[in-house]
């Protein structure tokens, strides 16, 4: 592993460690997402406690944390597996942020951002899968799990050489959702409730 790759992995982790949800909630004077709603500092929980604009900003920033380091490595012609490690480092930073006491989110948006440099067609397929699953089942976590399970297949169809690194990212996302899987099985997982938010507006 070259020094350049090691440096990029380190920088990807640091960038991933910037908690967009916490900072944007502070900016909008909203409750700390780690202590409100589902207690997950991610876009879906920010939607629950703050509405669409803060949630969109969190989604954009969290995806950017994956896009920036992986795209940089892509243009440096870094090996696909090493790109996967850079993407994983960004996700680990999001999940275990050094700047926020190692208490972060699930890493879904950051993972999708890390996959984005492979192709916008793949990114659109992943985001479409998540959106359709979320609308049908009303569970953000289940939508993320469905998307993670199908992402390697999508990648194999579009750019097979990136199937392994995408699969590595997806394994991390599925592992991070262990508690959500237990709550889904027990019928305790909170649903996405857009109607309540829209009614408030």
C-alpha cells in the first residue's frame, strides 16, 4: 500500500468524522439528533426533528464526505480495491467520528457518496432503490438494507471491476444496522412519518 493511499485513507476518515447532522442541527437551533428522535445523527432523523431543508443539507454533506475522497482517488488512478478502502475509511469516520466522541450515524449516505464516482447511473439506481423501498415499507433502515444488498449486483452490471469494493462497503453498512435488524424483527423500529412533518408546515 503506497504512502498516497495511506494518506488518503487517513484524510477520508477525518472528513467522515465531521458530523453534518450535529452541526446543521446547531445551525438551525434544533435538538441534538444524537439525543432526539431515533438518536441517529443522519438525514432521516433530522427530517423527523427539523423538516426537509435541514435533512436535505445533511444528506448532501454526508454524501459529499464519501464523494470527495473517493473521487480524488479515482482521478489519481488508484486501484479499485484501494478506492474501496478509502470509501470505507470515510464511512468509518461517519460511524465513529473522532471529533464527536466516536458516536456517529449509520453511514448510508456517505457510502452512496463513495460509490457515486463509479457512475451517476449507479448512484441514481441506488438512490431510487432506497426511495422506493422507503416509500413502500416506511422504514429508513429497511430501505438502507435492501439498497446495500442489491448494490453489488447493480455494480456488477455497470462496472464489474468495482463489485468487490462496493460489496465491502455494503457489508459495513449491513453490520452497522444490527440493532435496526433486531428492532425490525421485534416490530419496534420507528417508521418514517412525512405526513406529520408536512402537517406542521
